[in-house]
C-alpha cells in the first residue's frame, strides 16, 4: 500500500523516484543562507506547492503528471531544457550565450541533476519522507485572507512579470526563503484529501485516523 493524495480531478502517489527529483529540485532552488527553521518552511512550501500543482491545476491534473515529472518541468535547476544540451542553452537555442546559460549555471545544473540521497541533508530527507507518507503539513504562512493553502507556484522575489515585481503582480502570495509563493489564476477550486497508508501511522506512532481531509478552497 501507499499513501494517496486525492482531488476531484485525480489521485497522486509519490514514488521513491519522484522523491529523488523533488530533493534535487529543492537543493537546486536554494537552501543556503537560511536557518534550520527557514529551510524547513521553504522545503515544505516547495513540496506542497507542486503537490497542489499536480492535483489541482487543470492541465497537469488532466495529463496526470507524476510528482517527479512535475518537479523536472517546474524547477529550472533540474529541467533538461536548461542544460547545456537542452533546447534553451544549446548552440542555436533561444538563450544560448546569455546570462541564463553561463558556464557556472550550466555546471550547477549538471551537478543538481546528478544529486543522490547521500547528498541530501537530514532535514531535507525527513521532509521528503513525510511528503511521501502524507504527514507533511503546509507552513502556517500559507493561510492568508484569500489563499487557504492552495499555493501552487513560486518565483524569486526579485523577478518581474508583465513589468511588475512578482509580489505586486500576485499580491495574495507570501515570501518564504527569498521566494514568492502564490497561486496561479488558472488554478481551479478543489479539495485535497490524503488516504494515509496504515503502516505510516505505526511508523510514526501517530494516534490518528487513516485519512484526513483539508479544505483547499479560498
């Protein structure tokens, strides 16, 4: 058995391979310079944002993206399109020779895509396992007036979109670890429930029901 995340659009099981790519993505997105509490909060935010994206986003839920595939597509440091041979950075690519495809960035992406479990910190490993088991809760900062835990995206706080700083463009978001976490306008309302594998409960010695439901509607 395995823990199953459910929405009205699809079910999602997070595999070990999915977790490996999620861990690589978390490292690539950046955890240095943060306290342990800040790292924990940012890791949980990133892991949950892409769980939401898999379950609730119209396109990705329809096409049943795996959690690992979602990470590979979303996270630039591990996205093959942004490697030295990828469509963006290879000779003739749209960004070849630009600041987005410098040798240090390309080398870092090579490194991040090859990270293994032994490279992950104990905190990251524990958070990944909790996400797979269905007992990783979103950070408290996610509970804002209009977005009740449905955050599904993030960008560097310095990014601009449509001529506006990211925080101005999506003012309902929240800043965590140098990133602006927010919800896409395209995201449709929906509930997420988690059917927890009974073996998880005994592993963590939690005296709870086998499943719980959390309302993700604004």
